[in-house]
C-alpha cells in the first residue's frame, strides 16, 4: 500500500520532467511555482500569459514582413544586372533601381528597429514578471516567457542574416562586374589594386587613360558612367544593409546569453527535482520503518 502510494506520487512529476516543451498549454491550470518552489496553489496560466502571447504573435507577424521586401530587393538586384538599354538610358534606369532598393532597405530597417524595441521591452517585462507570485525564476510560466522571447530573438536574427547574405552577394557581384567591364574596354585583366581603386572611388578615368586613347573617349566613358552609377548604388545600399547587421549582432548576443540562461534554469529545475524526490523518498522509507518496528515488536 505504501509503495503504491509512493510510486503513484512520482508519476506526475516524472511526466512534467520529460515534457518536450517549456510551454504551459493555454487554457489549462498549472501548479504555481512548479515542484521546485514547493508551492501547491493553482493558477490559470492564461491570466499570466495571455497578454504575453499576444505580444509574441504581433512580433512574429512583423518579423515575416521583411520576407517580401527581401524578395523585391533580390529581384531589383537581378534586374540591375540585366539592363541592356542604351548607355544614357541605362544609367538613368540603374539610378531608379538604386532608389527603389534604398527605399526597400529603409523600410526593412524601420521594421527591424521596431521589432528589436518590442523584444527588449519583453525582456524587461519578463524580469518584472518574476516578482509576481507563481512566476518566479525557474517556474513553468517564467520558462515559457523566456523560451518564447529567445525564439523571437532568433527569428529576427535569422531574418537579418538573410539581408547580410544579400549584401555580400551585391558586393561580390559588383566586383565581378567591374572586372568584366574593365576587361571589355582594355582587352586585359586589371590587377587587384586597380579593381579595388575603381570599387572604392568609382572614378576610373585616370586608370583607363590609355584605353581612352586607344578605343576612343565615348566608348570608355560610357563604361565608366555605368561603373560610377553602380558604385553609388552599391555604396548606398551596402551602408544601409550594414545598419541591419548591427541589429543582427545585437540579437545574436542576446540569443547566446539567454540560451545559456535557459540551460542554467533547466539544470537548476532538474537538480531541485532530484533533491525533492530524495527528500520524499526518505520520508516514505521513514514511514515504512516506523510501521515495520511495531509490527516486529508485536510479532515477537
């Protein structure tokens, strides 16, 4: 009888420990404080987490918005490489594409800054929420809030990483384009220093002076005008994309630090669980011993 009671008391706790998620199902009741706090009052987690879940839902929606903008930027970048109009028209067309890309990156930046601000606010609220009964650090409610906040931070970090890949692609493709165009007007491959100078300044008239004399000023200057326009486009778009990289780095630091914090919380919960089980087992064996002794005395 005693052993049956003892093992039946262990089962719910073991189920809690082996659950595959930190989250408390919405609409169900949960013991406040979890096992590690030794507090048996009950609360409805919806009252503690309803507002939080709505905030997370809004953040998730905002994080998805840059996906469409990223596709538009990628398409605009491909379009800029495929322009085959006359020289003067081509430069004007490239300028229009550049303005379109800058506008898109600006919009992404505003969304990213807004989401970052909301996540920072959530982190502050998570700390404040730990002062409430049943929401202390390590409780199910606190772990739910922390895990969902970290997940939102990771989503934003991953989204910003996609824009950094775009920035790297634009930079690499621009370099390849400059190398190709210089080869077209000179008939030979320029050295790294020449290409670097063209990429840095966009001004290649002096660099290509010999080609101007050999092939005529008109042909070479058309090429230089296009290089200059692409230089300005890449410079401005890269600058704006680098601003997004700072948000990416901030989120990466938060994800790493809070991921470690989650590991520490779960480790503490596990050891508290083991300690609690050891104490309860000791109590049960003490009860068994106290029952056994009178029985032995009566037997003899």
